[in-house]
């Protein structure tokens, strides 16, 4: 039995029928997260950042199949949205039934006037890792994940801003810039164009994809691979010099 047909998840063909439920149905979970931590670290995400989000009760581990669960909390700390992702190397993922998508996996700082938008929680965590690597505090930012890309209609002006972004902007009137850190592919570029068309009258809306790879997780893994190669090269040079 997979997490998709346990309490909190529904089969693909039933999922969209369940979206309007008022109550969210979560699978059994805990915050031990041993499997989830190993999985996220294998994706290049900093261990201390993972622990921080677990302490915030925003990352949990599904008890049955050890899915990583990413929670969107309301102002009272109640889970209102949950995205589950397999930790076994497959690409299985799904929102919990009853998730309110106007809430999403995010971190906010009232003193920051920039909102940074990502397609997934893992991309958000990868960007936070990149910030830490470069000596910046990710907690100084407003970071929000969409749980997927939102493609605009043919008529760009009819693009609907995701409910989570609209809620955030409505509750944070100090925001001046919305940075779109979407995937560097057709869907990401198309989605960014829709955002820009609708938001540019009120915000600066730059599209800032990763400098390498499809998304920021690709980029952080690329940097770690470069570091690994450099370390191996240095060790080899030391061996040769010691001969």
C-alpha cells in the first residue's frame, strides 16, 4: 500500500474531486525524519537548514512509506497544505487531500520587500542552501514554493496568479519585487511570462532561473560535483608531490 492510497492521499483520478474539502487529511507522520534528512541531503540540501525547517514543524516524515512531507502553515501554525514526495528515488509526489493551496511551504520576513517564488519546496531549500554557501542568511528573505508550475492561458492577461502568491502579496503590502526563480525550461519560462504580464503594473517581476541546469536543485548538485572533483584533483596532486 503506497502513501497515495493511505489516509491523506487519494488516487490521481480522484484527487481533483477532493481538492475543495475544508479539512485537510494527513497521513500518519512524525518529526524524526531520519529517512527524509538523508534524502534531502542526498539532493545537496544543507543539513542545518533541513533541521531548521523540521524544528519549525514544516518538514515531516510519513510513517508508512517514509515520504517527505512539506507543510504550508497558517498564521496559527496549523497545517493547511501538504505536499508529499517519495524518498526512494522515484518522482512520485502528491498534495494531501483537502490541502488549501492558498497556503504553501514558505518562510517570511516582515522586513524584506522582495518575494522569491519557486516551483517546489526542494528548489526553495536548495536556494536557501546556496544563500548559506555564499554567506547570506536565508531567514532574511521571503521564500515561497508553488508545488508546481502554473502555465498561463494563450491570452497572457488572463493568467491567474496562484492563490498562495496572492495571499502572500495581500498580507504583505510592503512587497515591491517578486523574483521568479522558476525552472529554466519551457514551462518555467512560460509561467514566468504569465506572472510578469499580470504583476508588472504593481511589482518589479524579474525572471531569475538558475545559472546552470533545469532548477536550483540541479544547480546546487552541480556545484557540489565541481567541489568533489576539485577535492579529488587536489588529493591526487598531493600524492604525486609526495612521491
